[in-house]
C-alpha cells in the first residue's frame, strides 16, 4: 500500500480540486481529508456518512461559582489573560482565551476550578463514488489539529489494509503547521501544488524544506494555472530544478474547472476529453509508476 499526500504552500492554489480530480482516476484507493481546520474535499466527493466519532480536543477550564471566593490567585497565575470578573465581580474563564494548561485548576485553594476536554470536534468515515473517505470537522477556535490528522490518517490506513486498497490519498492542508507536519509524517510520496506567484513560490519552498526534514524520497511538483504568469513559472522551475524536484505537469487556467466544481464534479467527470482531464491522468500515471 502506498500513501500519497498532496500539499500546497498556501490556500487557493487548487490543491483540493486537483486532489478530487486524482480521486476520480485512481483505482482501489482510500481518501483522507487532512485539512481538518477547513475541510472541503467533501464538497466534490459528496460523502454518505457511515460512522461519526467525537474527537476530544483541548482542556477548557471553568469556575464553580458556589466554591469560588474570588481570591484572585488564578488571575495572577494565568498567562493567557483568560480569567476576568463579570458584571457582578464574579470571576469567570473566557473559553476562547483559555489554552487548557490547567494551572489555574492546580493553584486554586478552594478547588473551585475544573477542566473538561472539548467535544466540539467530529471525524467521519464515509462512502463516496470513488471509494472510502475519512474526514473531520473541527469546531471554531479548536486546537490539536495535528493529533486529529494523525488519528484520521491511521483510520484511513486501517480501512485500506482491511479492503486491500493499493493507495491512501491524503488531501493535505496548506502551509507548514502542525496539521501539515502530521500529514507528511510517514507518507511515501508528496505532490506539491504550486501557483505561479512570488508568494506561492516562497511558501512552497518552506513546504519543500518540511518534506526534506522527513526524508521523503518521492516529491513531485505540479504548477497550476501556469499560463497566468509565465515569467514567475520560469523562476519556480529553476528553483525546483535546483532542489531536484521534477515538474510532472503544468496545468493551464481553465474556467471549466470552476464549472465542474459548481456542478459538484471533478474536471475528469465534467469534461473527460479535455486537456485538463488528460493531464490529471498523466499526473496519476507518473506518480504510481
């Protein structure tokens, strides 16, 4: 079984659209949406949820008013400025500022503070027209996205093993944060989706350094919408050549890609004989060869 992770340096490069298109040509694969903070692969794959699970997030502290004496010790120790008096001068903890360190709980002399893990996160196992999809939804302001990515990736690999799938294909998050790190840990292959802008070039360089730190051998590049800035594409290609990363495709800007998404289809489904559909198939053939 081969695990393939698709990454981008920033949002808006077309990574998920290309991932969905690859899903429509891949055979015997399980899919995993690693962008748990802003998952959107399901918008095209239209999953039918089979399983729903709760993922416990950070600890959030709260004060029991009947026990609290307003001594203020917790206020002095809180380094996140999360504890404030309300209109009645009763201390309370702002859940959006609380970082879940639980120090206030430990220093309270009245044992008036307790903490509970947030249950505002869900992950799912679903059926799609292309195969199984494991995906998640984090609540606003929730943390530990990296741990959630690790959990759903493990589930995707477990499913793939049980059904003898040949591939696990991860739609990774943009950037180099915790969820991106969790997306590349232990993966076999990375496909980089790059937009032809200077910021796109700068951001993908950071992702390349991330892949190098995990010693991933198979790293490929796809330049999306290359024809909107040919001069910058030339710079990107030189940078990639210096880093020994092959460009396996340059995809043109095409309004049909947008039309396909509006129709909740991949470009391969919407216009199977188009130049874009042909190039998506070529990308997949190179990656699995």
